[in-house]
C-alpha cells in the first residue's frame, strides 16, 4: 500500500511530471543529433570527380565555356512554346 501512495505522490509532483520527460528529451535528442552530424561530416569528405573520371563512367561532360547562361538562353529562345502538344507516356499496365 505504501508503494502505491508513493507512486501517486510522484505523479502529482511537477518536477517528476514535467522535468523527467524534458531531461529524457534533451539527452535523447543529443544522441540523435550526433547521428545526423556523423552523416554530415562523413559525406562532406568525399572528393569531386574530374571530367576524365566521368568519361570512364560513361558520362560525357561539356566544357565549362560551352555551358553559359547566355548560350542556354539562345537555344531556349528559339523554341516555340505557343504551339505544343501534350504527349502521354506509356503506363506499365497499358499495352502498346
């Protein structure tokens, strides 16, 4: 009987009711944040890939002077955006 009375007294105590969950959240959050910071620093140490390495993987990169905003604008400027037709792609469950 004394154990039940002590438990009821603890449930009414504000430090037990609000303080313990707060401390658990702070300590648990600290451990959770360490996992996210590990990921951040793990992937920030990766090196960049050179164009030669990209060609070995089968990706052809353009030279930086070929890809400027002015040159891309020139190609987009000539597109006819007023007369276009919406083409629906095939769905996996449809037969063509």
